[in-house]
């Protein structure tokens, strides 16, 4: 066996192997590596975007919570204000109703006093008539003395 021939044939086999590898094996490996690098880069970018979005969402949720608390405090303040207004309105209405009741009671008392005076006048007139009848020892004609009784009532 000739060493030169072996060396040359091994060199040719190695060259064919390199050509075959560069031609058929290397491009798919490079594509796979590039795809993997691209996927990793996209994953890292997505992770960064997710991190930023998480920070933004955290800020937005904090803003929403603060706004909700502010709204709640505003609503509570309005409710307290309205409650105070309702109490004041009820006080005013109660005072007005009390005034009306007082006026009505005064009018009713005045009417009762007037009725009592009328009854008292009638009783005094009846007593005066009875006294006059006893004094005169005779019967008094009511029709004849009605005018006298009316003037007596008016004086009393």
C-alpha cells in the first residue's frame, strides 16, 4: 500500500466530506441556530414587554384604586351633606307643622271660650229671668221681654 495514495484519498474524502457538510448539513444547522436565536431574542423581548406592561398595569391599578377611594370619599361626603340637609328640612317642616298646630289649637281654644261665654250668658239670662220672675211673683212673658233679654245678654 502506498502512503501517498492513502494520504491523497483521505484528503479527497475529507474534502468531499467538507463539501457535503457545507452544502447539505451546515445550512439546516445554521437555520436552526438562527431560528433558535431569533426565538430566544423574541422571548427575551416579550419578557421585557411583559415586565413593562406589568409595571404599567400596576401603576394603572394603583391609579384606579386611588380614584375609587376618592370617589367613595366624595360620595360619602355628598351623602353626609344630603343627610344634614334632610335633617334641617325635617326641622323646618316640624317647626312649620308645630306653628300650624299651635294656630289651630289657639283658634279652637278661642272658639271654646266663645261657646263657653255664650252658654254662660244664656245661663245668666235664664237666672236673671228666674230671679225677676221670683221678684215679681208672676210669670214673665218671654216674647214680650225677648228684647230685654237680648240686651242683657249683650251687656254680659
